[in-house]
C-alpha cells in the first residue's frame, strides 16, 4: 500500500503557480505605475523651474539666458512626445 504524505495535488500546485504569476504581474504593474507617477512629478517640477527661470530672465531683460532656457524648455517639451 502506497501512502501519499501531505503532498499537494497537481491541481493545487497549478493554482498556486497561477496565483504566484498573477502576483508577479500585479507587482510589475504597480512598479510601472509608480515609475510613471515619479516621471510625471519630475517632469512637472522641471517644467515649473524652467518657467520660473524664463520669467526671471524676461523680467531682468537677460536675453542670452532667456534663449538658453527657452531651448531647454523646448527640449523638455519634445521629450514628452
């Protein structure tokens, strides 16, 4: 007589495998979402800083700084497309 010691059935093992794969997928999606939130926050902050610096250059009449910052601003905006 053969006794099976507390071993999971094939069905239980497959369910467990599917569950662990689903958890990995969920973790990957969560990591992607977190990265998107971070990237968006960084973009908005860089944009805000450049806009402030551009406005300061305009207020002080610093044409050279204005053009340099305007180019950086244009590059930043292109990077979002």
